[in-house]
């Protein structure tokens, strides 16, 4: 499969690194601080649930919203993993999201007793990361420029 997936351009990898540093800093602030999101932004969460109910999504509650948020937050982790891991080792990108999620949950359990470290979070985060890797693979297969495997022999001198 590595041959089907051309490596990203140097500029793409550089942009991914820059965005990845900013994203991971934001993820650390979101997950590794004592305050929970629902404590710091209760009005936003109420607004989202109320809007969903008005649109007919009556079954959305805070628990389901948290699961959806956990999945969505880790989609970029999968995309960045796929962009930054060398192509010959691309399956490692599949493992990075779950490993990062498990690390966060362990850190929350050990160092942040007010935070809830759950297996459900690891599962939702891992699912989001897998979606991200899948999206990055599909976009690479569809849009990445191809280099010919065997150069044309028509340019040889006769």
C-alpha cells in the first residue's frame, strides 16, 4: 500500500508540523487542565443542545454531545499522524491516535482527580483518529500528484 500513497510534499509536511504543534497545545489545554469544558463553557453547550433540539434532534444530550466532540477532536490527530509518519510505516499512524488518547486518560487519572478518565473517551478518541487517518488516505489517493514508476523510454537517444 505504501507505493499507492505518495509522500506529502515538503511544504505540506512543514505546514502539518506547524499546525500540529498548535493543535496539540490546544488539545493539552483542553484535556490536561483541572477545569472541564462543561464548567468553563456551560452556555455554549446549552446553546448547542438547544439548537439541536430545535432542529429535531431531540435525542442529543450532554453525554452524546461529549462523545461526538471526542470523535471530532481526534480527527485532526489521525490526519496529522498520516501526514507525518513516513509512508513505508503508515500503519503506525493508525496506532498514534489511540496511544495519545490512552496517554491523556492515564494522565487525567493520575494527575487530575477532578477529571473523568474513561474507556469510553479512549474509544471515541480512537475512532476519531481512525476517521482522520482514513480521510487522509482517501484524499492522498484521490488528489496527490503521481510520479511515474517507470520513466518513459521514448526519450532515449537512438
